[in-house]
C-alpha cells in the first residue's frame, strides 16, 4: 500500500498478560513479523511486563510502548509511574487519554496535555486518544467532541512536538464491541482531526502527524481501514492479545 506517512500499528494489551504470557505472545510475534520493515510496530504491555518484554524484543523491529504515565517527574504519587522509569526499559511510546482512562480515572483533556508535555520532555512519543461516545455520535456531536478533545489534549505542544505525536481516533462505541466505524466514518473523522491540527499548528505539521484508527480492528477489516488516505495505522486492543491476529492485521495493512 502506498501511503503518505509510514503506518504505525500498536497493540494495547490493557490489563492483560502476566510476564510469562507476555513473553509467549512476544515470541509468537517475533516469528510472525520477522521481516517486516514497512510498518512501525509497537506493543504496549502492562507496566509489570515492560522489563521482560523489553529484553525479549531487543533483536526484533518491535518497539515498546506504555499505557499511561504520570505528568510529574518524581515524587509522592503513590501507584504512579514516571517517564524516567519507562525509559529504563527503552519505552518509546506512551498511550495517553485512552477512553477507558477518561471514563474510569476521569482523566481530563487538561491532564492529558500535561502528560503529553512530560512524555515529550523525556523524548518519548505520546499516542493521544480521542473519540466520541455513541450518544454523542447519535446526537450529532462528533465534531464538537473531537474539536474539544483535540484542542484540549494537544494544547501547549510545540510544532516539533506535535509532528512527533501520534493521535488515535477511537470512537468509544467501537472499542471492544465488535462494531467498527465504516471506512467512510473513519476517513471523515481522521480528515477532520488533521484539519484541526492544521489550524492549531500548521499545514506542514498536520501532514506529518500520524493518525491511528482504533476500535475493533481485526485482520478482516485492517486493509480497508488502512487504505483511507488519512488513516495512518491502528491502535488494536482485543486482536493484539494473540500473535496470529495482531500479525495478520499488520500483514494485511501493507
Ligand atoms: P479493541 O480496543 O481493539 O479491543 O476494540 C481498541 C482500544 O481500546 O485501543
């Protein structure tokens, strides 16, 4: 597939996989994906598996991501993880503002923008998630919500930082539900988000930013989604927990 931007496909393992299970999965992925160079491939295990997975992928082209990070560098923040701790394990990407964290941990756009600044401050790359709920879509609020989330969570980034930021469009109604956005819905939202970034930063930055689609991505729908001009990859939940399906999503996207 001839794309303007290099595809980035990341597996968000969420709260799944013990260390032993994580290593099993990574072994499978390394076998399946040995010769792939066309796509940036990222796995995001839970914090407890970062250390072992980091060692296991050293001799592969898989890259490591974390699922969250605290906005402070150090200090009395019980249960939290700082950038410097992630860097110890060669983490390159950090997912921020996933809809599950927006919902269960009540993360706001303002907090996500602080975290994004901290991620860039540590020379890591954030994957910042945005997306509307079903009620918002049905109420004709999709663009308003996307605008609020994009403006709020990307606020304060420099142009250079924005160009190195990945945005994930994840309609909440498509996450873990088996319902995927149609390619037209995905393309429309991605183009809208790119337009917003163009207005906030500039056109050059907007053309460089990679926007992933997330929400029930599977081997069977990856190719069609990835064929859209503004879809530059995928953030995969459920289908990233098994080597074959995650690998097939990547292979079908090339
Ligand atoms: P899903 O999750 O692929 O299981 O729908 C996507 C995500 O939450 O990132």
